[in-house]
C-alpha cells in the first residue's frame, strides 16, 4: 500500500514537473487515470 502511494506521488511529481511536455503529460495522465479507475473498481 505504502509503495503504491509512493509510486503515485513520485509519478505525480514528475507529471507536474514536465507540464510543458504534452507527451509526458498524456503518459502520466493515463497512469493516474488508470490507477484511479483500478482503485474505484476494487471497492
């Protein structure tokens, strides 16, 4: 659980840092979106 949160925050930091790069933005956007979906479906 903690590792999952750490990985999410890590990718979120990279995501916010590389806002000027659209391709990276989309990439991390998809990761955050898919992980969020997975968390929702587990409930």
